[in-house]
C-alpha cells in the first residue's frame, strides 16, 4: 500500500469510519483501509517516500505517473503540485484567488461555515469548512468539542473572515499533532468547554452577528474511553521511517492519531507521518520490547 492520506468517512446513524487511503498497482482510484477498534496491525513501513499524486478539477485523486521520490517536508512532486486543483485553495486567505475559473465559480456558489474547535488543553482553533462536511472536518483534526460561529456563502469571503477572527487573542488557526498528543489524557468537561467557546464568541460581536452557540461533544467518535495509561510514541522523529513496524491492536483514532495496544502498553502514532511511504501489511513481527507498567503487577 502506497499511503496517500488519512481519512474519516461519515456512515449511517451519525457515525464515522476511519483509516488510510492508498494506491495499489492495480487500481486507478485509491483503496480505503478501515482501522476499526480491535483490528490487529502488523505493518512494516518501506521507503523512500514517493509522490502521492494530485486532484483533478472534478476532485478525483490521480496517481503520480512517475512515482517520483520526494524530499522531506513534501508530499507531491513538482509536476503533480503544479496540476493539483486543490493546492491554490489550501493556501487561500481570501485576498486573491489562484484557482481555475471552473473551481472559482463552484467555490463562490458553495455554502461555508466558520467554526470554533476546542481541544482538551483549552486551545481554541478557528477554521473554515464547507457546510455539508463540517462535522467530518472536526473529527479529521481530532477536535474534542466544536461549534459553528457563522454561515457564509463563497469561499473567499469565508477565508477572509477566518483570517480576521483567527488573529484574535485566545485562538489559533493551527494545532500541531505534537500538542494534540500531549493533551490526549487531559480532562475538559462540556461545561468548561462551553464557557471557553462562549467567552471567545462574545468577543466577536464587532465582526459576527450574535447567535446561540451550539457546542457539540465529539468524544464519542474516537473510541478512547478504555485508555487508562498515557500512550508512548510509536517512534522518535529522528528515527528513520524505512523498516519501522507499527504493531498491536487498534484502540481508536483521534484525527490522524492512531492508538494501538500490545498487552497493557499503549502506543500512539501520527498516521500523517506515513503519507508517501509504502506499507506492507501482515508483515512478520521482528521483535516487541515495549512493556507497560501493568504487565508487572
């Protein structure tokens, strides 16, 4: 499997399935590998990292025709980045539009929302999503609570508002995985999160109309209720990825963070680190040395 993304998909009854997308040699569209609680993993990661491809004007994922090796910090080769229809939109701040005419028109006709995500360490994040997939966007980034701040038509107007609100004191526009991992075991109840969200929302009355804030608790989607010990990092960033193994039973996922278990020891891995690498599933286990405290009690 040549990993090209981490994804969450809505299913029936207000639920989600989560896992990774990957290219195979026989498929023109990426394959979805679901990672459900209880699944057993025995993955070996093989380098080097290769281009994950691009998106067409219709939003379809297209594999890189050359499978070009890419340097650290990149996910696509220069050729795929140049033709990717989504790249200009990812970097958009609403000031100028560098998308194609077709995409620009579609964007201006789309309904967006400005949202506020709350994390367990009391970090507040401002973001933008299309209205139809806003909850998916919340769980993709592992938010603990979230609420819609405003509804806006047109992507450029939404991005301009995001940029304006994101500069306000007390909020950010990006929360890194390292911070999410550090706060995984922290506690923040709904009433505390709601108070934080309402306090920030009330500071925006000069730019947003007043409305009733409806905060949602997202913890039910992550399946981490059984987590009774702090997970250890799967690998150090200084360790080479090639040859690393990701092992154990899946406990749950929170955004791109995957928690696995071997015995009583929990491990956490940011699956975004696998993007661009090849994964060999069902690999023979080399050696497992990790132990949890409960193994000795």
